[in-house]
C-alpha cells in the first residue's frame, strides 16, 4: 500500500506541477490523502444471520480531496459496493456475500475519476484519487469441528459392536444447532444421534456387512433433508459437516482354498482331492467346516476337517460337477445339512472360494465316416471309410458295437479293422448303427443278442454311424387297369410308364402272370409288353410287373410261379388286365 500511495503522489506531482505556481513561479505540489481507517478486523460465520460491522472510525486529520466515499471489494479488488458514509458501511449485511473476504476502503478523489463503479476493479481506477488502508471482513463458512478416534473395524457375528473414544475438537465450532449423523458408504442417512454418548450407544453389528461413517453436523436456521432415509447430498440450508470416522463392519472370514481344479474319470476307481489346502490366516468365526455341493449348490456332504475333505471319494458321486467350500459360522446357523442348499443358509456365516471337481464320464472318442447306404443285393458292403478319433479316449477296455435301430446288439468287432470288415449286405434290409465303446472290467450285458440300453457298469458309447441297408427297388408302374373282351380281336395295352426314380439292381425285365402268380410271359421291355395280345390268353385276369434282380435268381421262367423266385430281386406294383 505504501508503494501504491507513493505512485499516487508521483502522479499527482506531475499533474500539478504546471498548474500550481507561487509568486516566484515555483509550482506547488498538492497530494490527496484518504485518511486512515480504524477498526476490525471482523470475522463472521456465513449462517444466514445478518452480519454487520461496527466501530469503524476514519482518522481525517490529513484528509484532502474534493469528493469522499467508501469502497467495499472482494479479495481480488473487484468492487462490490460504494456506500457513501460510515453509517452506510455499517448497514451492509456481509453474511449475504457468502464465504470469502471483503475489504473496506475510504477513497478521496477529484472530479474526472473513472472506473469507480460496482463490478469494476480498483486497479482500473484512473484519475486523481487516494485510497486509505483497508479493514478486512472475513466471512467464514460454518465449522463443524474435527472428529478424532477410530477408524473402527468390527466383525458382524451377532455380538453388539459399539464405538468408543471419539472426541470432537470444537475450537472453531460455530452454528446454531449441533448434531451427529451416521451414514452408509453411499451417504444415505442411517441415524441422527444427538450427542457423542448417543453415538457410542449405537450397535453397528446390527447394520450388517458394510461401512458406516460418523459425522458431526452444525447448521443455522432451517435445514431440510436431515432425516433417516435421506442422503447427505440432498441437505439444503446453511450447514457444515466435519470429517468422518469410518466404522467397517466386516463379514466372517472363511480363509482361502487352493488345489485343483480336479478332473476325474468315473471309472470305479477312487478319486480324492489329496492336495486340497486351506490358507487359514485371518480366519474368523466360532465354528469351521467344509461343504461339498453340486453345481446347483445342493449340499452333498459336510466333511468336518481338511483331512476328511481330502479323503472324499468323488468317483462314487457319478458323472457331474462338485464344488468344495470352507465355511465359518456362528451358532444358530440354519440349513447346514446334507440335502439342503447352500443358497438357503441362514445365520452368521461365510463361504470361501470354491474348488471345482469335474467328474467326467469315460471318453469313447469320436467316430467318423458315412453315413452309409447299401443295396442288399448279394454283393458285400463294408464301411471302408470308418475312422476313430482316439484323442482323449479313456477307459481300460475298448471295442466296437454294431446294433440295429432298436439297439439290439448284432456284433462286437474288437478293432477298427474288424468293424471295417463287417459285410452289412448279409444283414438284409434295415438299419445298423456302429458305435465305439470304452469300458471298465465288470460290465454286464455286452454280448450279441442283448440290448445296448441294458448295459450296466462303467462304460461310454461314442456317437453312432448309420448304415442303411436298402432292398432292391423295382420302381413303380403307372397306367391301366385295362379291360378287354375276348372276341378274337387282338387286345394290347398302351400308355404304361415306369417311374424308375430309386430303381436299382443289375438286371431288369417285365413279368406277366395270372392271378395265381403263374408266369405267363417275360417281355424284356415296355415295348415288348405293349406288343402282347391279351385276347389270346382267353378269359381271366393277368398282372403286369416290373422285376429287378441280381445274378443267380432262380425260378424266373415260363410256367414257374413268382412265389418260387429265389435270390436277390424285387417286384414292382402290378397293373391289372381283365379279359372278359
């Protein structure tokens, strides 16, 4: 400020040198002086209650300047107000300015001063002026004091847990009303104990697992939102919160399991989690034990110790997934029993991480090749492209199983080569299924004539490969029926067609029989069929058939009967020719 006043003096000296001279022609220097303010400093709490200064005086012994005023600024010298008199200064409500610092100056100046207006800055004043010293007005926020004590850490175990030893440093405490506030970690208000004694009477165990925060609150006037169930962020009014003290409400600690995960094969051989281990550092809780569940948390067993858990034979549980847990709990737990479900446990308890035990079935590998479609025609048909992906196969014994589509066992080739060598033509028309099987000693029902659905023991069947054994197909005849009169006039059929989609067989012909199946003719083609004069056969009924067959067919001759045909053959439907 002294430098600031020196600068003003120099400026005034330059301004007045040429205009003020005495009788000898020597210029006189005029220096403005704003006087000296006394009083303060003032400190108020911004609490909604008006705060005015008083007792400020102005020492005007050396006051000079044509115009006088008071200036109030913030701590950045921004002009907030220009009260004309000390009375006006003492009428200003500094509480309304909010938290911060104000400065009160006295100013003296000559006409032509610019920049002296609300919203401007003192550093922008231009003209002849002088500022006094300032009186500071500190507008402090409400102060809720400082809490000491804690932090606290309790175990949620059904036993009451209270804090103690908390103190409040109220050296700078202000505000009309005081209270304590307890919130959760989301600042939701759980309770409003009025005193420290009330705070130390709160049972934090009843709040369950989580964290609580204890605050001291001070406020003036009306404060809205201060009630249980509300949130601190929604408080509205003049208030201040102290620092908080944390109360950690910890759950029981069950330790950490290690070992596994385990992959066992269900094969009749005992499988134990022998290297299962428990890190029990930090374990809490009155009672300890182990829990074995399935994947749906159904409780299968309750080994009391680590040694007992390591001795469980998981092979006996069959195929599936087991989970091993360590549990710590307090007396009164409900639902901790075989047949219960761990999701329904009720009481004070904690479950550790789980260790997975996969109880895998035997792995029979994967068959590939086919599906196969053969024609039952007397020619051997083998599944030559059959193959087995044996990666991952488990089991002491291996083999192949051939069944029909009802799972009746037709054969048991011991090797892949033997399975590839089976002649499926000999089985006649139908469907066969080829399987690979892996099994342990003691399997029951694995024999020809039995049914694979009745196998009993430790075994697994692979996917199946289908072998379809189709019969010969003579196609379908269309046309007719025909009706002629035996009158000496030739009667021939016409318009007959053969639908040969699906037709198979090495040899083809047509057969004409009487109603009793006696073979009357064997025209080799449709054209030959349509050349037959049925009038010459006399009165009666004839049947026209298409025949497909393989070499070696016997009984296919004029005068024979179709019921005596022997070999690989198929007859189509027939077309009737009636001779009246």
